[in-house]
């Protein structure tokens, strides 16, 4: 990242599955649930849960590092928590 770039932050929830301007998707506003595909609903639920999942990953890293001290960071890297958080925040 260069000095002129800023780190983008995710849009806070709550998120909803729905239709806006004729486009089905996941939105952070209350809209009627009109998506009919089970796969679309499953994908939308996963996307909608992302802020909570990111928060849980960060808390897990914090707890693992606290409980395992120096080895905690290595444990977090081995199970992919550090990489997942970095990817979510890049």
C-alpha cells in the first residue's frame, strides 16, 4: 500500500438479503427478501455474517496469543487466522 492509498473498511451491518433497484444481492439496509435461489440465500447469509466472523477471528487470535504467548502467533498462522484477517482487511 502506498502513502496515498488508504485502507478501506467494510460497511457495517446489519445486512439483509433482498432486491434493490432491480438487482438481487446483500444490502446493509432493510429490504424485502425476494431472492428465491437456495444457493443465493446461502451465499447471502455467509456475506451477511462476515463482519461477525471477522470480529470472532480477531478475538480468537487475541485469546490464542494470550494463552500460548510466543507460540500463539505461530498457531494462528498455521490455522490461517492471521491470513484470513489480513485478506478481509486488505
